[in-house]
C-alpha cells in the first residue's frame, strides 16, 4: 500500500510542478554505504544531507552531546546561523530530547541524557529561518549490514 501512495504522490506533485526529478532522486535516502566526514551517520532531509554524531561509549544514561552537520547534496557546508532543531533519542526504554542550536559553520549541537545502545533510534528535526522544518531518522549505533561493508563508493 505504501508504494502505491508514493506513486500517487509523485504523480500529483509532478502535475502541479512541486516535484522535480532531482528532488525525487534524494527523497528518504540513507547513506549507510558512504563514509561520513565526522564519523557519524548520514541521512537526507529535503534539500539537506544531515550527519548525526552521538556519543558511542555511554554505558549509563549520562549528559552527552548530539552534533548535527548539515551539507547540501553536493557536499557543500550549509551555514546553520539562525537554525534550530530537536533530536529525540529512543534507547531501550528511555527517551530523551535535545534542543539543537547553531554551533559553528554548518553545525547544530545540543545535549541529552542517553545511553549508547545498538538499538538507539534518533529523530532529528531542523528548521532554517523562513523554511519548512526537515526531518530525518537515524540508527547511529546499529551495526552496518555485511553487504554494505563490501562495497566502496
């Protein structure tokens, strides 16, 4: 059922000029086969590539940083001045939210209490002034699949 809805959306969006082939090529894409510049996990959110970096060694839920690096699809840094966001972290039975604020060239940063767990899931939402919020979902500490490690891009 979901693929049918996606096809209908694409068809309707194309009719009204909302979707271009270049935008559709990047929608919902993850980048697990690509090496992230800062050692995090990459995802696409609208016009942006977002790299999430979390603490990898928290055994207990302690205050730890959440860092987001934002680039465009060509890999150029996107300035984050004025941008804000949230990172909602689910690890085991724990849930935490970090408020993200601009922190340098193309970074957003916040802190939250979370354990570093293989089952960790993070939902990141970022907003730039005058633009709609973009969202991406991450599994930053999940082991990558074997077939991904065999290919180099």
